[in-house]
């Protein structure tokens, strides 16, 4: 039976340290690190995520300001707001909650955010820096996944890692980060012919597809580490991951639960990136 990687507890510990760092920043500069969150439209999941980010900032000594824009907001209006925030001395981090409504080109918006305030790490400058070596600001979810894996104490160097899902937000940057840790990385996706073949030798499996329980224990190598990035809402209102937890926990040595695994760590990494951006801004 696998040991559960308690993301909630690990994130709480990280947040405790970040709170001290935020307090030190505030003492030195007479203002708190500041995060601006932009929410366009009223996607129910996005509203919950943004509320959770606001609450986490408040608890950690970060000043969060949320800009709620209507679903029919023009792209030019959104970009004008980002440009205003880019030049505000009180704002150290800018996050535009995704997905954006159809009339807005996501890539254009992400490119409008100053790379120095890009706490999501999605700007092409930061994505390119990550690919070449490392970026000051790296995407929160993959960064959180790496931290969670490291808490197990397993040696990453030389391990076979399989990442399922190739999104710009999670799968692709995570594959790069695992390679940086000297893993041998396989990036699987919807066109992968034989997922089972790749999983047979996988010491580390990260599932970031967004489909409920697409992976079960029968695919896994005994003793592997499983990181479940999925947050899927079922018709009965409950939330589950991309991994069938019970069967996977019988095979794996370590596994993250959903909820209480990657999710809390993503928020902790957002707080960390905001503090990194604030410290760099004032360095
Ligand atoms: N929507 C889902 N995940 C994310 C994320 O990590 N950042 C932003 N900005 N939006 C998201």
C-alpha cells in the first residue's frame, strides 16, 4: 500500500515559510508583496480558484487585488489593464485566470504581461528560459509537482519518468523540469500508441490530462511514484483525479490524493513566485 503524499500538509509548511519571507519584505519596503489577479467572465471553477488564491494571499501576508471583468470584455481592454499593472510599483505579480472567453486570444494576453511579473511562468520569455536552463518564474503546477516528488526522498537522477498530457501549463514544462533533475522523460499524449508499454518501466508517473480516472493500478510498475494533477468534477458533485486512487495505491510506493495533493501545492507555488518577483523587483 502506497504512502500518501500529503500535499495539503506540505503546502501548509511551505506557506508558513513564505509568510515569514513576506513579512521580512514588508518590513524592509514598507509595503506587502502584491499580486493582481484578473478574472474575465463567470466560469464557476475559475471563480472558486480565484477565491482560493485571494484567501491564500491574505493568510500569507501578500496583498491580492482581484479585477473582475465581464465575459464580453474586449481584448484591447484586458491588455490595457495588464499594461497599467505592468507599470504599477505596488504590483509584483500578475495572473490572468485561464481559460479566457473565446473573443480573446490567450497567447496575446499572456505575452502582454511583463516577464518580471509573470507569476504563472507562461510568458514565452520565461518558457524559453526554463527550456534553456531555468527561469526566475516557473509555472506553479509543475513546480509544485517536483517539490512533492522531492519530499518522498527518492533519488530522481536516472529514473524513468512518464508525463501524461502535453499542455503548455503542466505537461510540457514538467517534462523539462524532470529532465533537469536528470530523469529520462517520456511525454505521452492523446496520440500515444501504447501507453501501457511506456508505463511498464515508469518509476515516476505524472498524469495531467483532465479526464476522471483514466489511469488505474494495472498499468503501473510496482513501487512507482504517482502524481495526479487532475481535478475532475463528477456528476454527483464529488471531485476526483485522473488516476483511480484505490487501485493505483495498491501498486505505487507513493501517491498524491485528489483533493489534497497537487492543488494546494500549486497555490503555494503561486505565493512563492509572487514573493520571488517582489524581491527581484526591489533588488
Ligand atoms: N487555470 C487553470 N490553471 C491555471 C493556472 O495555473 N494559472 C492560470 N492563470 N489559470 C489557470
